[in-house]
C-alpha cells in the first residue's frame, strides 16, 4: 500500500500526465494543506521515489525557449498500486481519517459502482468495530476499570460511530 503523500501524488498523475511543479499547484488548488501537509520538497522526493519504484514513466519536453520539463505519467504498476491503495483507503478504517479522505478524493479511480461496494464493506467493518468496542466497555465496567479508562475507550466508540454515520451519509449521496 502506498503512503498518503504517494497516493495523493499518483492520484493527481492518474488524471493526466503532469510535472512536479504542476502537482504542487494542483495540491494548492485542492486545498490539501488544510488537512494534510505535503511540503514542496516532499512532492519532488515522492515523485523521484515513485519513478524509482517504476510507478511512473518520464517524458522530457521543451516548450519553446522554456527549460526542459519532466512530465510524469503512470505505468501499469503505478495504476495497479494507486487503485489498490484507494480501494483500501475507502473500504478500511483507521482512527487517522485522512486515509479515508484521500481515498474518497480519488474515488473516481475505482468508479462509482465499485466505490459503493467499498463503502458498504467499510460500513460492515465499522459496525463490527462498534459492537466490539461497546462489548469491551461493558466488560471494563464489570471488571473494575477506572472511569477515565472507560471514557477513553468510549471516545474510540464515538469516533467509530461518527465514521459510520459519515460513511452511511456518503453512501446515500452516491
């Protein structure tokens, strides 16, 4: 599975071949830095790493008197990895919600029908988490855990319930 930064960058390149500077501008346009910081240097390092892993192919172009540019496009391996990662980010659960946000940002990669199935899978997973945490809270109450520990566990339950409600809401919109 790809890192968050690699997923964002390959997701942008998936839509059309682009150079690293244009990726930075696209990230700014998408207002990504308001919820996930990707420094300009990270973009360049990630593109270099993706190229090394053979997720990208590079074409050098020159436009008139302008300096040469490296235009990146996805290889078949890159397409497979971005699709796999986006699907995992949509269907899975992590207390760090940014994975899900990134997955939904690029939900056009698997397409609407598959994204619906992935959301349904996520909802089933979240309901299992919900039940498991609720059972754990009941067990903790009966075995004498402190209220502070129980409340901390309840906070995890509230996070899961919020994600469940949000996922169900997104599914209705789709």
